[in-house]
C-alpha cells in the first residue's frame, strides 16, 4: 500500500497535465511512497496519444494512465481513478496546478495530527505569484442572497475571511477543488464524490457530508501551489448553466425541496431581467424555467468514443 494516491484528470490539456506531474515528482520528497493515477476523460485522440507517450517514458515508475471512453466530468472522473488507488490518503489534483513545495508531505503531516480532520488543502497562487482565495463557505440560501462578504462580517467565526493571508492552519468549510487531500477511510465512509454532478460543487458536497459525520476541513497555508484558474474549463453560457444546475442540486440535496424552490424562483427572476439586457442568457433562463433538472446537465450530452 502507498502512503498517497494522487489522481489527476486530463481533458484535452495534456501539456498542463505533463507539467503538473513533473512538478509533483520534482517537489515531493523521495522517501514518500506515492502513486499518480491519470484519468484521461475522453480527450481527442491526438491529445491522449501525447499524454500516453509522456507517461510511458516518464522516470517515475508509479505512474498509471487510464482512458475513459466517455467524458464523465470531475466527480466521476476522479472516482474512476480512485478505483486504482491503493493508499492511506488520496489527493485530487487539478491538472492546471504546479507544486511550489513538498505539498504532499506538508499536508500528510497536518492531517495526521488530528483524526477529526478529514480534508486539507494548500494555499494557491496565480502564475504571477498573487495569492488566491483557497477556500470557501458552503453553498446556502444566505450565501446566494447576501454574498460572502456580508456573512464574513456578521459571523466571522463561522465564516472566516477568504481573502485574509493566513499563516497558520485555518478551519474552513471546504478547500478549493483544485487540490484536495483526504484520508481514504473518511472518503470511503461518505461514499466519495456524488457522480450526479458533472462539474462544480463536488468539493462543497463532499465536505458537507464529511461535516455531517463529525469531520472537519482545514486550509494549510504552508503547502503552496500555482493554479492556472479556469485553464482546463473555458467559460461559456453552457458552463455557467452547468454551474446553476449543480448549485440547485446541492441546495435541494442538503436543505430540502422548499429551499430549492425558493432559490430557483429567485434565480428565475434575476435572469428574466438579465436576459432583457444580455440575450446570451436566454439559454440559461430556459433551463431555469424548466427547473434546472440534471437531465439538462452536460453529463447527459456526452457520447461514447470507440
């Protein structure tokens, strides 16, 4: 058994994936026993072949490449890679990240200090060295209505300031999905990622379920990495729509039907007015008027590639 299993998803961005793998191998202590599992989420064949050649020729021997015949999204892609993991801890690492120091060793040490800690994450930076927001507050009606800044002002203990520069470990609701480090036993207990979600809110949902079994999440600022935010997922109205579908699914799952109905109607009213000035939102509004069901998710539009 390995100490750590690192799972990375590639989707038409093999160059980023290669750089990510190289940074992990370069920065991780040689005495740490770990494996890297790369899941190709049905990339174009040319991109996959480049990645396949890279993995075959890499000096790191515990590197495994798995190809999916269908794009399963973030949660399902990670769960596919998890089937090959054999480790005490598992790290879910976005392919658009670069380690700046020995993140694995730092996070492993931090999580081992307290069995109640189920999830940890490091401090992210832009490619120019600017510190990024590395954690967030759980999805909720109050967050959608009043915003993060308001919640942080009225209840700073429950909602620590996201933009503050932390130097010591800080308890948070959840760390960003770009880099999550968790104990395998805790991940197993809550059933891993919810594969109904195609993109967005997977880390929120996971940490909400961990909290329900009495487990906590911490930001460990000593572990540092670069995140090319959004590099692997270009923004579009379709992606923005997926974001709302996932949000409403999470609200209904964790807060109930009435909360879902309230937020759905709130968003409908907002986008009715937005569409008057920005017609590009018409597709998003159409999905909201239909109730933003999972049947409208990008997950249902994927095709199997032979």
